[in-house]
């Protein structure tokens, strides 16, 4: 988060107002996250998160955890899109953040939800 704010501060003079300020900041944050994921991939794996089949309980918190574990298995762009959707960001702004058209975002969100539903049904979790 600090890196995002530092980047925003340093590059604020270069903000061209072609997008909303919030979308521009989301894009900076997304780029920082993608870079961090690339660095993490190059490092040796440590303790991996629990596999879906290892969770015995079915409380609402557990279901939410299963959902986030399923989201974690998605490709990076899909994770970003569905995370922004879950945050309540309008689809037009999500399109600006990820650099896609609003129509493409609607289609992607629908397909991501389908993937997650299949994955969760496969493990009989939701």
C-alpha cells in the first residue's frame, strides 16, 4: 500500500485526467501487486495454503474462505477483475483499471463466476 501511495505522489503531476483518479490509483496498485506476484513466483514456495479438501467445517466463514481459495487459483487478471467486482467497483471503472472494454469486463465477470461455481460445486462447498 505504501508503494502505491508513493507512486501516486511521485506521478501525480503526470496524471492526464483521461480516467477517473480512483481508476488511475487502482491501476497503480494493480501494477504493484502484479510485480509482487512475479517476485513471489521466483522465490521458493513456503507453506502453501490449505487445499480445499482439508477444510472440514461448513460455517459461513469457512465458505468465504473456500471462495477466496478458489479465487486464488484463477489467473492474475481474473483475480483482479473479480476482486474489484466483489469490492463493489462499477464495471466501467474495472474496465479502466484493467484496460479492457466494459462489454469485455461483463463477459469476463460472467465467465469467472461460472468457473468459480464449477470449482466450488466440484468440492461440494457452496
